[in-house]
C-alpha cells in the first residue's frame, strides 16, 4: 500500500474537494454527523489537518509550528482555503522519500507512511461527514473505501480508545462494503 498511498490520499483530497465545492452558502452552520460539529467547524478541522501535514512532513516539530495554525484557517473563502490546504497536503506526501521520512506527530515519531495512512483516512471519512451534513451524495469510491479500511485497521482500536471513533454499529449481513466500513467507525450510513 505504501507505493499507492500518496496517490490514494490525493484522490481522497479530490473527492472531499468536490463535496466542499458543493456546500451551499446557507449550510456552513448545519450539523455534521461528526461529534456534533457544524459543517464549518469540521471543514476547519480538515483544513488544519492538511496544513499540519505540510509542516510536519517538511520536518518541523509540533513545538516549531506552535500555535500558528490555531484560529481561523478558513478566512473569507472556506472553499479556497480547502483547495490550498489540499494542494499542500498532497505535495507533502508525494515528495521524494515522504513515506520513509520520520514525522514528529503528537503520538510519537512515526514513518511518513503511518501519518499518510491516518491523513488519508481522516480526509476520506470527513468528506463523507461533510456530504452527509450538507445533503450531498455520500457514495464513496469503493477502491478508496477498501484502501482506507486497510489503512486504518492496524490502528482502529487505538483511535477508538482515544475517543476519535464511536463504538462499532451492527449492520445487516448483506450490507455493502461502505456501510460496513462506516459502521466499523460508529457512523450510520
């Protein structure tokens, strides 16, 4: 997966970008299915995460970045802010040696591949959250669902233990892979 990971992450950024482009001006304060955040709060989380990826993959530490990415990262044009942050994140993970590079994230230094798996998962799932919260098509690319599931499974219980994911939900035996994946994350399709 490491060889495909930067490309998969970039495809997730693009898919989420299409959802962000479809958010109506009257939908920013709508609820998202993610921890009762509003759409604009969730988008801020995604944009901030993308910008952090650029900083950390460039070799900076959390202390070196400090509080520079706190506050309003969306400005007057949240859609443009997302597009720019997606460009930054995609470039960070496609740079030479990115998957092997040690990254000083909050959960310890990890190889870039581990951080990329987590960012890929975060971007894809929050794209679904944004689509659901704004009444858009919530169908995810089946290849991205399968890859994201494989990417997060090694760390699923750690994420759940940290409170980042809800308890898994029961699904019908004939549920499709996307419904199963979302249920595994505590999300109801």
